């Protein structure tokens, strides 16, 4: 009895999966060689995709930045661009867990003057703690490492 089209597709899918598992290193090597030999073609393909899918990419990026991981990556990226140095994962955990300004003891929220800020030394980049916006702007004290 002959196989149906669905059965043939399923068998082919299983066979392909077995091949990929058995030859994972060979496939990785082949893909690496292809990428090396076709850099311009790949770059052109990505450029075309970005041009044709601007809205899709913008929506995906916007949705990602709303996730916990997206917020974390975005915040850490901003810290790096501002010169903050240290263990970013630990600093982010402290940043998220901080509810009260380290300096003036006011509750931190989304109000501009009491929004949570990461205070750092402008000279060496070391963290000085989590403070409200008001303290971050007006209390420019050098860190202990710079004294």
C-alpha cells in the first residue's frame, strides 16, 4: 500500500532530523564556510529584509523592550554608554530591589523627581548606589575610590 503525502512528509522530517543530529559538526562547519564565502550576499539579504519589514521589526523590538529581559538589557546598555562599570547583573538586581533612595530616604516611583537613578562616579564609573533623580542631580560627591 503506498504512503500518503502526509506520511511521506513526516518520514522525510524524521529522516532530516536524524541526519542533523548525526552530523551537527559537519553542518556547523559547512554553515561557517558559507557565511565566510557569502558575506556580501548575506548582508544584502538582511538589508532587503530590514527595508521590507520595518514595521514588523519595530513592533518586535518594542514588544521585546517591554519584557523583563528587554528592560534589563536596555537598562544595562544605557549604563554602559554612560560609563558605569561593575558586575551589571548584580547591579541590576540591586537596582530592581531598591525602593528607597540611599541618600534622602524618599520612596522611589515614576514621578520625575523621585524616579530611580543609578548614581555613579563620573571619574571612575564605579556605582555609588541607587538614588532618586533629585539626589543624583544635586549631590555630586566623589566616590571613595577617587578620594
